[in-house]
């Protein structure tokens, strides 16, 4: 278990930031119209909303056309030709038993945590390549009890308090092109275990770079892990209505001696890491620096739940980072980048003694700043998506699609406008559903929130997931 004592403040000067970075985002205007069609509803896992906690839909990159979608309460389902197979691909709740922790809505409202459970999954690029090291390898991130195993990283709390563990596991599929189930008779292997100080801002996404499919690529087989900053800093319910200050106690985003508030990059099939269960790529930006964890690819994030890569235009990496109270942001992620939290939120200066205060725009930042952002009048929690490279919606090609997970608004920006040192203009997609233009909340029956996520298939088409009703929907030509 690593010691994380001390706090290292490290700033990487990658870009000279012009004053144009510090500008109030323009109001979001209505943009192009697309269709949205219902694909299917997964089996419900709770009698109360959210009915099924859909968190990710993605493919195996094996040419099979299969889609995989997870319910955070423990199951991953397989979709073939628009139909859900009756048997889950994997039920981690059943396999892990009492060690597995989900949101708790089926037990008691007092135990609810909307970020715990089966958070993410990923297929090794060798998944369907017999004879390769990663053949049949599949990965999950799960929330588990703190007594379920020894942690590789301590909690960041000064008192050492641990709420639960976030665990990265490797599973096996015997014949990836035939089998639609994980072989649970083969025990999973724990790759990495993180002691989480609070219940939220956990590991948001794990993913392999889809542009690195060949063994000759320098990024081949490297797994990226988005780690939140350890927990929301709201220290009292009265703080949100302005009665008490909101104090930033940990400042994990700038502590490079722990993994919180960072995107990590590891080789899950390697053995050079401290626990011998994963490797550390030698070209990681801080490799060998005693002041920074070797695993860190970029840092300074608050809650980077979703990132993705474009398949063209330099194949850049983009990440949505959920704000505290001021800004929601999209970042262009570069190796070694410091994205400012918790010194800045978007381009706004943070008051560490009371984060309800707004110190204004930062006009001379030594940090990397968002390439697109919006304020709390437009939404309350960003969810990153994908650059659309499909064929069915020509007017959407080359647009980065993302949204606001609570309000269910779906946005887009031109991929070519997402450049360091600039702020891209955000537009909102107009949704046609069953012949009528509607908002996503209206499609959900005028619900109070959407719990929105996005998915993508091998053809680059984009899917919309809503936890509230457990539906998978697809963006199509209007």
C-alpha cells in the first residue's frame, strides 16, 4: 500500500494561455435537429427510480456488432441486432456477493450513492485475437467493501478514513467471438484497488484508446482510468443554500502524490507497477519523477466521469469534468496537463475557504483550461460523450456530442473548434421523437431529471442512456 503523505503542487506549462480563455460562455442556442428512437429497455433492477442505472454502452471492437450495456447495480447485458440477450454477459453482484456495493436504493433512501456500483467496463484490444496476451480479457470497475482486500492506494483523508474501495478487475471470456458470457469459473484478478475517502467522485470510466488497435502503436494495450477527486466537498446541506461556507479540505486535484482528481494510464497486463499486477508505460509524462505518481497521465480534475477519443483530426482525447458550483467543462486532454481543479473551476477562480464565492474570471492562468464550458444557468452536471463519425446523420458528422446528465440537454460543438486557448461555442440538439420535437425530459414523461449517459457502436453511431427509465435510445437522421 502506498503512502500518500504530503501534497505536491505541480503545474505543467504547456500552453501560453491568452486572455480569450477567460470569457463568460455565450448562452447556448438551439442547433440542428436529429431524431431519437427507442431501442430497448433493459430489465429493471429497482421498483423506484432510477429503474435501471445504465452507465455505459460500448462495443468490444471485435467486428461482431455486439453492444454491451451495464446496470450499475451489477449486471452487463449484450445487445445483438437490437435485441437484448436473456443471459447477462456478467453479473458482478452475484459473483462478488457481500463485497459488492451498489447505490442502495433497493434497501433504504438513506444509503443512496449515485456513483457507487459497477461503474465501467472495457475490452482489451487483444480481446478477439487468439494467441495475444490480452485474448479474452475484459475489465470492470466496482465499488466494494473496504474489508474485501488490501488497498494499493491509501485514502487521502488526513485521518485515514475509508468509505469503500474502488476495484479494477480482469475477467476472462473463453471464446470471445462465440461466448456471450464471462467465464466466472475462472476467478477474476484484482489489478488495482483504491481506498475511497467518500462515497462519490469515484472511478468514472476505464477505456483503451480505440485508435491504438495494432500492437505497433505506442498506446496499444494501455488502459486509461478517470479518478474523481475523492468526494464532494459540500460539508453541510445548509451550505448549498448559502448558510455555511463550503470549505475545500483536501485539494486532491493538485496533489500529485495520490491518484485522486487524475486520469491514470497503466498496462493492465504488465507487472512493473508497485503491486506487480499492472505495468506503468515508460512514456507516461511523469515516469521517474519522485514528486508525481508514475501512473498519472493528466491531473487537476474534479469529477472526470467520461472521456473519449476522436477517430480523426489528430485523434484527440476529450474529457467532461463536472463542476462544483460555477462551471461545467470539456477539456482537451494532453499528457502531463494540469486542468486546474481545485484552484480553478472552468476559468473561474476558486475560493478555498468558501466555494460559494466567485472570484471572477482568471485572466492570466498558468494552467490548462477548458475548450468549452457552460454555467450553472444552463445545467448542473456535464457528461462527456463522443465525436460523431457515423453515417446516418450527415449534419452531425465532426461534432462532439455531450450533455447535461441531470437536465437531459444534449449539446454539441464542432470538433475543429475544440482547441487549447479557445472557447468553442456550444449548441443544443433538437430532438424529434415519434414525430414530435421534444426535450429528453419530456420523452421521459416530464421527469425531474434524466440521469443521462452516452454510448457508441463500432460504426460511430451514438446512443443515449437514461437511468431514470432504463431505456437505450439512438440518435438517427431526423
